């Protein structure tokens, strides 16, 4: 591994519409986490429980964009991160959440809330506390500029480790061989 940079890079992570599997793969870098914290400082991340992103060198964002809150979080990330990485299939192309895109949103909401046994009043929720759903689930590059795409569902821990260490060392990340796969 290359020597530590002159200063630790700040890295933030977050999840939009997805399953959180990319963050689980991030944790699958296992003992490399100890090496990573020698090179970086975490900002907003489930690992830190920091809620607001500050100025960061690298942002990793998983999940597609399915509601107004996702748009807000994504735009805030883009403003605060010098380099933004779309992590996983949902961020790259909408992934599984985008499977609803072939149906009108109103039909999806009716099916979920009005025609399901056990739903108390059969009404579609309409509360100002709930984020407004978008008509379609979007990959994040349709909302903001993305610097790198790391595909996979999810990308493996070793792929994330190689990608990050290349980036931290100032190299263009290159995944070869078995590191890039689609399970």
C-alpha cells in the first residue's frame, strides 16, 4: 500500500432509495477498515452518525432517487464533495427500486395502500412530514454530475477497497479481473 497522504482526506457516505447493501459491502473490507482510517477521516456516514455533510474530498452515495428528500440529500452531497461516486446498481441505473418505473406512480400507491389487506383505512398517506415521491426512480447522474461509477449489486468489499485506495493515492481507479462482477 502507498504511504499516507500529507493530510487525511474527508469521506462522506449516504444512502438514498436502496437496500443499504453497498454500505454493508463497504464494511466487508474488513481489516482494511483499520488501514483506511489511517488515510481518511469520515464525515457524514452511518459509521459516524453525522447527519449533515460538510466539505469533503470524496462522497460515496448508494441508492436511486425516488423522492424529494433524496433529491435534496443528493444535491447537498454534490455541493459538498469534490469527488462524487455512484456506488452500486441503484445509484448507477436505478436498480431494483426503478422496477416501479413501468407503472404510473398513482397506480403503485393505490396498489400498496388501498388494495392491501390489513391497511387500516385504505388511504394513500398525505402528510407534510412524508417526502413527496417522484414519478420515476432515477439514477443519480440524472440529477447531479457524477465523477465515478462503481457498479455491482452490491460491489464487493475488495472492489470498494481497491477503488478507494486508487483514488486516495491519486490514481484513476481501475477494477480488473474478478473485482468487477454483477451477482
